[in-house]
C-alpha cells in the first residue's frame, strides 16, 4: 500500500491561500478517486478539493475555519 498526500492545489493566478469551509470526509472513510474531500473558499469562489487516488483517508490536518496556503499538505489517503 502507498500513502498519497492531499494538497491544496493552485486555485488561481493570484490566490495564495484559502479558508476551509467544510470537511466532507473523516478519518477512516473509504473514498474513490475524484471524490470531494473538503470545500475551500477563495476571494472569488468556493472550490471542492478532490481525492487524488482511491483509498482510505488516514489523516486530516485541517478543520473548518482554518486558513491554509496553496500547496499545503492537509491530509493523506492510503491507496
């Protein structure tokens, strides 16, 4: 098995950070590639962050209300 990081992707040319507004999964949940994991808000839009792989969520490092940088490691999935 391998572990894959969940990261906040580049969300726009000028966007450097975002706010986590909702966690859609919890540790132990099984997810499919492309499933929505969390929702973040930038100055311009709300964006769903999707699972990079299918597997089990083994770590979540953020909570609703947290501000996070683009590229930040926010959790992991064991494939």
